[in-house]
C-alpha cells in the first residue's frame, strides 16, 4: 500500500464518550478535501473505553492506524509516538476533544498547498472557555517564555500541519522533555498562521491539572532558555560584590573603632594623673619625730619663705 499523503496524528486521553463522533467529523472533513490520508490515533493510557472505541472505528475506517500506550504518558509524549509512526508527506497534529475544529482541516490543507510553506500553524484568536486564572497563568507563561527565549508562542496551539522536512527535523530532536509547541517554533522553517477560534470541549473536562500545566510550563521554560541557570551565576557575582563592599565597610569601622578606643585610653591616662593631682594629698605623713635639746628646732616649713643664703 503506497504511503498516504496526509497523516493526521491525534492523541486521546479518556475521550471515549465523544471519540466516534469526533472521528466521523474528521473523516468527513478529510474526504471533502480530496487528499489521501491516514489517521494515527494514540490512546494515551485511557482508563475508559477509548481503546475499544478506537478498535471499533478502525474496523469501519481502513485509514485508521492506532496505538495504545501502556499507561498515561501525557499528551506531549503521545504526540511523539504518533509523529514517529506517521508516514504522510505532511502530518497534521490536532487535539481529540473537538477543541481543534475538524472543519478547519480542508483550509489547513488548502493553505499548505497554495503557499508551499513547511508549517501551517493554527493560532487561537480566542482561548476557549477557561477560568480567569487559567487565562492569566497562560499569559504570564508566554510573557516569561518570550522574555527568556525570544520565541513568541502566544496563541500557539498544538494544531499544526508540518511537511515531511519539518517532521523529520522534529524527530531529530531526541529530548525526553518534550514541549511540542515550542520545539516546532524553535525549528524555524517557513510558517503561515491560520487563525481559529477554540471550540468548547465536546465532553468531559480538560485533563490538565494545575500541577500538570505547571510541569509543562517548567519543561517549556527550561527547554528554551538557559537563563535560569545563568541567573545563579549572576546572583553569585552580585552577592560577591556585596560581600566585598560589606567586608570593606566592616573593616573600616573596626579600624576606626579601635583607633577611637586607643585615643580614649590615652586621654584616660592623663585624666587619672590629673585626678591624683586634684586630690592634693600630702606626699607623706609623719607619725613621730625626735629633736635633740641643743638643736634649734628647724623653722616650720613655710612654703612662702623666700629661699635665702645661710
Ligand atoms: N491528552 C492526552 N494525554 C493526556 C492529556 C490529554 O493524550 O495526558 C489529549 C486529550 O485527549 C486531548 C488533547 O490531549 O485530545 C488535549 O487535552 P486537553 O483537552 O485535556 O487539554 P487542553 O485543551 O486543556 O489544553
Ligand atoms: Mg482541550
């Protein structure tokens, strides 16, 4: 069987309820476009009936190839598994929850064919119904990522067409920490953007917990910027300068302090002597004396008597 021209890679996690309907809208859209295609479906370790539904669909549509991961590895790795197996000249990646409208597929293919670009990227004009905190944290993430890495990923989605050249380049990236959106932007290649509005989920709820989102954000940031690493060196340098300045200041204060203490000590020495003098005590005290009778008693000491000869 010749390789199909278009591969559509779709990861599914617990989408059993809507999968059959979703697949029929995908095949309808692709049939309309007139290209030959294959669907590469990945069951990312779903706990529900996703796999049996996929098997049922595969019996009806020969274009389906599917694989089931042994456990839930996360969407990015499910995409990896799909991309490695896709055989098409162009590969389209899309979500399996209906948020990436299958009706857009003919437009994506048409744009690829008419422009001859390597990548057609569907960009969100409006994020789907999401909580305010979800929107804000996504915005913050894209701002930080843009500042750190220089790549503008705002509006980027995982709804893309890549030609064989781009897919092969993507497969050359062997990292374990996969951030699909960022890696395709990083590769470069000629890209056109096709705006679309994110549809509400067809059923269920997004399986991205805050923790999972945060983990993907950290993967994205660390994969595209080594600035956080350099930040440590920078902090070290800044603290070193502080330490030297602070050390010099403390040394100076110690020197000044000890000079002051020595000066005070010297002043104290003089002060002690002045104190002794101020007290004006006699130099000595006599307790008894003997004078012989013929001897003239010495005149009493008279400090005011002028010193004269004998
Ligand atoms: N998905 C997956 N593995 C997971 C989580 C999600 O394959 O661990 C699939 C899911 O079935 C859907 C797509 O990835 O087709 C997008 O998931 P979701 O709608 O939960 O994410 P969001 O639209 O909120 O980014
Ligand atoms: Mg979704």
